[in-house]
């Protein structure tokens, strides 16, 4: 069982090293606990229990702290100024066919409706949100 704990620790540390976010560090620490228990001759059920307890405690104690510092901040863009404005449909909007476009602020955007409603060319729509390079609109 000693080699199993060593292998598990190494694999979890490698996974942690190649991922962008903290994913397995808590379980790697738990595996080290299981390894130490194994080295002292504890039965396998004790080793597994120690692994689970250490992993849970470390996860519960550090995850909220880590999450607060690793969360991505949403950066407002210049495009956000279009939300709430009126746009003119330049190509029929049909979510089912995946087509549609609207013009706002001198620029033409891909457009989809928020409610799945079809909207014809030259109608006015209100911009509800922007998702990537796509306007989410409703008749307005």
C-alpha cells in the first residue's frame, strides 16, 4: 500500500502542476497523510480514513480563501454601453436557423432574441445583453 500512496501523491501533484486552477492539492495532502499512516503500519481502513479526513479538512479550510483570490473579475467593455439601446434589424433574426443581425452605433452585430421570437428585417429591437460578439435582443 506504501507504493499506492506514493503513486497517488505524485499523480495528484502532477495534475495540480499542469492545471491552471487549484484542483487536486487538497487530495495530494490527504494522500501524504495516508502515506504517513501506512509508514507507521496502520491498517488500510485507517489510512483511507486519514486520507478522507485530511482532504476534507484542508478543502473546507482553504477553498473559500482560494476561491476569493482566484475568481475572475468581469471587466466591462465599451460594448456594454449598447445594452438598453435600440438597434435596427438588418437580417431577419431566427434563433432556430442561427441567423440574424442588427445595427447599433454604426456597427453590425450578429443578433439573437432572448425569447426565441422571430424578428424581421428593419424592425427595432432593444438590446438586453451582449454575449461574446452577439447581441441578445427583444422586440422593442
